[in-house]
């Protein structure tokens, strides 16, 4: 049975706490050969939230993992909302990127649209353990889908990215009939940490690809924030 703090985290929150609002900028060549920098859209990055997974959240076979007692697992929710764009502009894609500070932190599962092959998981992680983590993360997606079938039908394509041990994120790609609009998007990850770690910290950022007409031709450009990635810190509680 999943513990109540995990259920609460997976439920759609009533309020989002904004860590930072960042504006996107596009560098484009001008006709005179110079580079013109223009502001277009941006992003509201929300404060991540976390719930500690208890041993009882995993099946007995998963708890037999030799190092299981020396680890703790956090289910972390990340969310953001794209800012509105000028007229005749549209978001083609947006990428949410997270980098964790703790070198021992390992991202085990990402939802939605995860990257989870045997080669990307540690050899010490059993199939049953991986399946248990995926099931918990999938619960969040199911709860969100059950609230609004319309939301799902209009959702963009989401692809998880796992760059290395503590660097990961999600790419949101607009599809025909499913544009990227100014609304809250969220994803969850299961992060494994040493048992004694009491705080999960890192940096979060976002960039986008924006399409707009230029000199009579519709072109896409990479849009980046001027500010560095925003730091975050989550208190996980004392080690059990």
C-alpha cells in the first residue's frame, strides 16, 4: 500500500510556488549582418516537492536488495508553466533540465515518457525493484489522466532525458492538435540517495524552441533564459 504522503504528492496540488520567472531570449541575424536579441516568452519554474518512499511501498523481493537498508528513495515532483508568447509566435518544444548536487544521487525512474532500459540502470537494481519504482511513478500519471480526458488528448509528446547520474529532465514537443500552451506541466522522478542524506538540492532550468514568421518565412529559433539555472533545496527529514 502506497503511503499517504506519496499519494498527496501525486495528486494535483491546489497551488504552485514559483521559484523564479525567467524570460526567454532569441538571437537572430539582422539584414545588416548584426545579431538582434529579442525577448519572446519565458517560463515560471515551480518549487519541486518530494515524498519519502517507505520500505513498505516496495514489494518484499525488492527489499532483499543487499544495500537496500543503506538507501532512501524520494519521489520528487517537478513542474513549470510556459509564459505567453507574442502574436504569431508558438512554442515548438520546451526542455526542463535538472541537475542534482549530490554526486551519490541516482535517478531511477522518470514519468511520464521515461527512459528505462537495462543498460541505464545499475546492475545491482533487480527487475522487481525497478518495476516497483516505475509503478509508483506511473500512479501519478494515471491520477492526472483520470481527472481530465481532454487534457490527455491535447497533451504534447513528452520524452524523458537522462544525461548522466544526476542530470536529467523532460522534453515537451508540440504535436498537431496538441500545442504547447501556458499551463502547468509536471513530471515525477524517483531518486535514490544514501540513507544519511537529509536534503536534496540542485538546479532547475528551462529552454525552448520558438517558431515565428521572419521576413515572410516561418522559422524556428532556440530560446534561452538570460539567468542561470535556479537553485532548489528539499528537506527530506532525518534519516530513519
